[in-house]
C-alpha cells in the first residue's frame, strides 16, 4: 500500500514550524531567496549551475532545520513525468545538433547534446521542486499572500487587485497537499475494488495508463472543494476590500546584509557558470 500513498510524499504546501532564523524573515525576503534560487536553477547554462542551485537550496533547508528527506518526498510522485519528458528528447532530432552520436537504433539516435539536455531537465526539475518545497515549509499561507501584496503593492489598482491575486496564489499552493490526499483516497478506494495501478511495475507508460482514468474524478473533487471554499467566503461577505492589515514582521539585524550577500552569491555563480564551467565541460 506504500506505493498508493501520495499525501506523505508531498512536501509542497506543508508548513513546518521549527522556529529557525529563516522562519523569522519577512515574507518579501523569503520571496527574494526563492527568486534567486529559481533564477539560478532555470538560467544555469550548465549542469554545474543547476546542481549548485540544489546544493544551495539544501544548505538553506539545513539552516531552516528542515529535513532533506522531507523536501525530496515531492520528487518521487513527479519522477515518472520528469523521466517521460527526458525520454522524449531522444525520440525527436534537434535541428542543428552536430554533436557526436553515442547510440543509434534504426531511425533513432542518442547524441551527446540530447544527453546534455536530459541531464539539465532532471537537475532543473528537481531543483524547482526542492526550492518550492522549502519555501512553503517555512512560510505560512498568510505570509505567502502578504509577501505578494508587499511586492506588488505599487501596482495595486481597480484593474489589478493585488490582494485577490495573492489570495489565489496562496490558496492554490495550499490545495496541492489537499489534491494529493484526494488522489490517495480515490486510488485506495479503487484498489480495494480490484483496480490495477501498475504497482510493482517499472514501465512508466503502464503507470501512466493506470492513473489516467483518475484525472476526471480528482478534478471533480478539486472543483467541488473550490466551490465550497468560494461559497464559504461569499457567505461571509468577503470582497477583499477593507480587510484588517496583519502586523508587520519586524526587521532584524543582519536581514538586509544576508539578502544582499545571497543575491551577490547567485549573480557570481551565474557569471562563473556562464564564463567558466559551461565552456569547460560542454562536450559539443
């Protein structure tokens, strides 16, 4: 039954209060850290930069007293999707790919450039999952919304309601473990009736075929929960206007210095990866 458990394998959207130094940062400061790690993971031109983004995320997680095994839980459920995306890179030829051919089977071939792309996809996908998992584990739902409001407050207007946008983002993140719990409940109910979800099979396509029929019931359950939430807010006459402002998190000594140093580190790593690592290890 462990293969049918999803909620325990989701770290995104679950807050863990360890009372660390990172927990006490202002919400906007946490967004700066997430943005810096995201830019490093996505914009890294070589696997070295992508791997460094994972290492920095791990260091930040250790500083937050968050177990690394907890952050890696979210990688397992989406790993088949990541692997499927990686496999697709070998099925279609890339225009302008003049790199060496490592393996050829009929009309299909595996080149050095395609292997490079697969490694980059795996590292960047894992890095993004870990980064988002860390952010939601040290930031409450209210702080997630408040951070967006603090950053986008200059653009707040009648046509761009920042508060509603922040509420939608925080609610969407909170729904991730809820949807995982709904999926687990439906899967176990179907498995008890003899449904086969490819347990013990290593074939990615067999696993995908087993879970594909669950898309509709999970989507319906999610929409039902969203409708219940909307009706509850409407029954309380919630409009997003005139809400009570939460108390501001006091700025601590060293917060600004840490953020400036962190951003400078991200920039230096990107520059070094672009000028040094990507030219040294690029095999094509």
